[in-house]
C-alpha cells in the first residue's frame, strides 16, 4: 500500500501545534466537503482530510504515526516496521466498525486484524469532531457541587461545510472542588458525525465566576474583613462569612490593615478527596465617616493622650 503523509494532506508542518492542525482542517474541509465542493475529486480529498485529522488531532495516534520517521514519502509502498503491530494495536484492539471510508494505510496502522478496503462502495462514516466551550461557575457550586441546566452556543460544522453556532440546553453535573481550567466532558454533544457516524463530545472548560466577597487563588479563598479602629487596637471576636456559613474568629490586639487571619480548610475542597484550601480574612481598618459630638470629643481626647506616632518609622 502507499504511505500517506498526513501533514502534507493538511498542509501543515510536522511540528504544527493542535490549533494550527484544527485550523487547517476546518479550512480545507469547507473547500472539499462533498455536499458543496465543485472539485472533481472532492470526496476522496475530504476522506483524506478526515483521516489525517483523525490521527493528528489525537496526541497518542500522532505520536504513533510520527514513529514512522521520515523513511517514507507519499506514494511509496509502505510496510510497518517489525513490532509495529504491538505498538499500534493499543489504539484499536481489532477492526473498528467506525472506520468505513478510511484507507488501508490508516487501518494497517491502527488495527491488528485484517484490512478492509474503502474502495468497495462502503458508505463514508466518520465520528464528529469534538467541540469546546467555556462556562462560568459560581464559587458556591464549586464548594458544594451542583447540577445545573445551562444554555450555551457551541460551534457546529453544518452540512454546507461551514462553521456556525448552535444554541443548546444542557444538564451539567458540577463536581465539588472542580478546578478552574478543568474540562467537563458531555458525551455526544459535539459536532455531528458524517454518514451516520457518532457525534463528537463537548468539553466545557470551567472558569470561576466573580464573587462579591471572595477571591479564589487556586484552592485558597480571600476576603476583605472590615474592622473598627478599637477592634484593631483592643482585639475582638468578629463574624466571618465562609462558603459554608458564618464563623467567629478572634482578631488579635494591635492588628494592622492588611494582616491576614487564616481559617484552615475553609477554602475550596479538593475534587478527589485531598486537602481543602484555606480561607484568608484580610483585615481592613475602617474609620467612621460621621461622628457625633460626643464621639468627636473622645477622639480628640485620644489624640491628646496617646503617645502613638505612626510616622516615627
């Protein structure tokens, strides 16, 4: 059989990253989609594009393909090197019923059983491409876990070969402790398959929504805790909000603005049962904007009696 240069088919360099590969595929897929293309060889070109993208978008398949090195060129006869079937077999474990339309070269690489020719009139069948979208999650849902109904627009490759956005209503389970940047997989909600092939998956990348009180840094939470001047000087027991309710904490005497009080384990939980983050209450000394005559007299007396000079240092 002839060796296929998947990088050449997609028109990308061998060191192209995933984004460049996806961009090249989408551009050429629009050009050669059989439903819209006027090119004489559109269907064959489109099959080659699908096949090349199926390999190069998958890090493991791409790594296996790259093991072939540069000893073959497009059009040359190809035979896998000795022992290759043990390496490539890990991807399939047998003939895959979804591989109709793939070339013998692809099946030689990624199946251990006999090859099936796509030239016998078998219908073109291809799994849909995976899609990715971003969702914002309230910190309360990160802390407790939740099941939410969300509405979002996802990119979809239409029958005309062009990308468009489709609005969907989805039920999403949010596990407690999910990390920012982590992805949630929604099976079968990606792009539609070709020729009756299965849909791809939808991956939702998690972002933490802004919170009116808390700031998240990894698993740790921070909040500003206002205290009065006399609480800072004398010390006090004050109530502190957490994502799990109010707690009372002790403000040490002679505290300063910016000083942090640590509440161990009161940050965000670890999704796999590990150690939870901490909550840090950052003290902010707040002075009254208005004072009564009696209060003013007390402040003036304090100013006269106090030996404290904040600018001596």
